[in-house]
């Protein structure tokens, strides 16, 4: 199974302030997808802002063709996965590898990826 970075989020304290700051800094345009997610609309790699406070690193979502197969493979390799979340952009879940590093898996919905 090959996977590329398909999506990432930045955890911030205030979504509106983040949109203003990064919009002024990088020219990013954003739109609300729901009350806790602000999607950036004009980047090559899809991304967005989520609440939760400042984070020292982004949450990386690796694009997979079949989320269920990827979840099964993570578990076979000694890792664990969180609950599957469905959204307009697809299906995803967190994944912890066999050493404790957390990333996310994402299967894009049609038109998103």
C-alpha cells in the first residue's frame, strides 16, 4: 500500500484569528465546513484549522484508497486506530503506530483528493 500526504490540520485556539493571521501571511482563503472546522480552499495539499489549542506540529492525514483495509493493516502490524469519522471530504481515523506515534488516515470522498 502506497500513501501520500493527503490532508493536514493545524490545531489553534481561535479559528477566526487563525484564518485572519494565515490569510494575511500566506493569502490562504477559508470557509466554514461546520462549527469546529475551517477549511482552507486555495492550497495544493488540502488543509484546515481545528480547535484544541496551539500545537507544535500539524495533524497529518495520509491519503489511502481503502480506509478499512488500511485500518486492518495497522492492527496487523501492532498499531491501533481510533473511531472512524465521516465528513463531507471523506472518511478518516487516527492511527497510532507500534511505537506510539500518532498520524491519521484519510479516504477521500469523490471530488476531494
